C-alpha cells in the first residue's frame, strides 16, 4: 500500500527547516547575493540550529527503528532552497564529504574523520571530484595518487568545489593508475592545511553568488596511508563505485534544492498575480496566467515526488542510480522553466522586491542543469539502467 503522507515527525522537521528559511535566510538573501558574502553570524546561528549538519539534526526527528535520514534531508533541502539555495549550500557541517565517508570508510575512519563535526565550532566538508576538461566524465579523471612508503602523494587540479576553501576535510578522488581506467579511481581524505594543498581562485558566478566555489590544486600533497577510504568496495572499480554511490546520494539533494527554488519562484509569481498584476490586463490574459501557474504547480509536485522516491529508496538501501538521475534531470530542467516563466509573467511594472527575488532565482536556476552531472549525463545513466543488455557508449 502506498502512503504519500508525511509522518508527524517528518512534518515537524519540515516546519523546523521552513522556519529557519523564513527567519534566517530570506531576510539576508538579496544582500548576500549582491555582495557575494555571508555574515559569520549566520554560520553560527546555523551551527546552533543544525549542530552536526543538516543530516545530523535530521537524526533527532527519526521514528524509532526506521531509516529516514535521506527523506528528512530532502525535506530540509527543499525548504532551505526556498529560503536561499546559495546559503543552503554553505551550511556548516560535513556536507558533501559525508556520503563517501559513510559509504566507503571503515567504522574507525568514520569515527576519526566525522567526530570534529560533533563539537560546537564551525566546520565544513567538501567533495573534490570535478576537474577541468572532463566535466561529468569521472572515468577520465587526471588527478593522480601514488603510494610512497606510508604516505599517499596526490597531484592534480580540481575545480568548482563547493566550500573548498572552508572545508576541514576534502574528499578527493584520484587515480592510482591511469591505465586502469575506472578501476584505478580511489577516494582520499585530505585535511585542511595539508602541505601541497593549494586553494586557488574563488569563482565569480552568475547564480548562487553567495555560495563559495573554489579551485583546488594538489602539488606533491602528502597524506597518511590510512586516509584512503577503503573500508568497503575494496575490489576492482571500488573507488569508481564509491564516486557513483556518492552521486546517487547527492543528486536527490540537488533535485530537492531545485524543487525549493521552483516553489519559491512559483509562489513569487502567484503573489505578483494576486497583488501586483496591472489593472489593464484583459480577462483572457488573466486566465492564461492562471492556467500557466497551475501547470507549473503540477510539474513542481511531479518533481517533488521523484525526489522523494529516490530518497525513500536510499533510506531502504534499494539501489537508486536510475531514480536519483531521474529526479535530478527532471528537477534540474524544471527549475529553469519555472523561474523563466516567473520572470516573463511578472515583467510588466516597476522592479519590486518580489521581482528582485525572481531575477535572482532565475540566475540561480541554471547551475542545477549542470552540477552533479549534466542533464545529458543523467539521461545516459537512465538509459543504461533501462536497457542493460544494450551497449550504450
């Protein structure tokens, strides 16, 4: 039997996250976007509210005996993106570093590397996967790691790394042998301040301007031998599977963020239609706008259900590669459509605060069709799962 209702605990967590988005994020959203800076007071407030990160706080709302971390994280990510997606990606906590540590690290490594996120200080984590020139093609990775005695030595170049300059831990994927292709990829934990880890430029972006996106350079970067995450999937292609498993966990989060922006833009257009629509609009024009808004509302709900399904499967430990790609691909393209329609529908009249937000959301939307794998890559992943007996290059 299917049940699409949220439990009392899930609804409580959703309201908790929405209150934070409404009270802490929306009031500073436009100023943070303009200055590309986030007040340190915001980070401390989020640390207080979400101690141990969003996922850490979510554990307090679980039903006893049930796995709900993924679905609770999805609920929080949608609400926070409704507040401000850039601020949502800048939250203190292990962030994108957590999935590979939890999926690939031994119990001892999990305790060693994640315990810093349980104190009262500000800590971030980052995932270094993307490289110049390879985009979403993880198998083409050029960053290398070689074992010298009791140390791994990493050399390479990563870019577009969220929170890369802040992160206490950077989960860095590198190849131990390029001739091995995917089978040579491994995940390594690189702590902040490691000699040879160079923080490059902080990117200036069209959207998500307050989110820190960093270039990372590894030059003879030496880490201890036990910083290789090899507690599980230690066989051939284990590292590549860890990278793909990380994306299976993070793509629904990206989908949830896109749904949150969709909802914000839809509600902004709805508010403009109800309160700011110029008096000269003919009845048929008003009807067309109302019909378009209803169409967008239905599509947003479809995207949300795709995200929830992928998250539910993750909690049930059901393989969700296809579903994670489906929700990310659909929501990533829908957010571009919804924000563009919101800007188009509300274009007449003076530039109100509502319109300023809609212009921001329109700029923020584009990256959701790109990061965590482009729409083309998502369709390729889906096709390979739908037609496993067909060779799809």
